[in-house]
């Protein structure tokens, strides 16, 4: 293998590793991610959680308009229509609340 071919192969491997690293920001089945933003849908149950963009988001409680989450070890409250809350270097906003689940967005 020539030096040029070896460099191209190394660059290809590095690019593939970078792509996998970017996509691995979301590690749960209930998380749908783009490059810097993820949508999380979790059950309204005490033990519901998701790993997203390197932090854990856990469901704490909810009513019709407000949800309380523990994100990166910090409790936050999100209300329908509210601007995103900054926590752990991430922006978290509420998408929806229904009787079974909570959907929220996390972005860098």
C-alpha cells in the first residue's frame, strides 16, 4: 500500500469514527437525534429516563401544563409554550404532555 493510499484509508476511518461519535449522542430507544438536537419521548412513570447528548434526563412529575425533569442532576420545570431552559450547557424545552408520555427537546 502506498503512502497516499494509507493516508486516504486513515482519513476514511477517522471520518467514520467521527460520524459514529456524533450519532452516539443519543443512546436510548426513545430518543431521536440530529447533529446538535434531540427529541426525547419518555413515559410518565417514576423510573422513566433517557440518555441524551451525554446527560441523563429523568421524569420526576407532570400535570396538564408543566413537567418536572431531572437533567444532568438538576431539577427543572418546563411549561407548555415556555422558552428553553439552560441546564448543564444544554437547552431543554417541552414539546408535549399527554396522559401517557412527555416529549421534550434537548439541544446544544
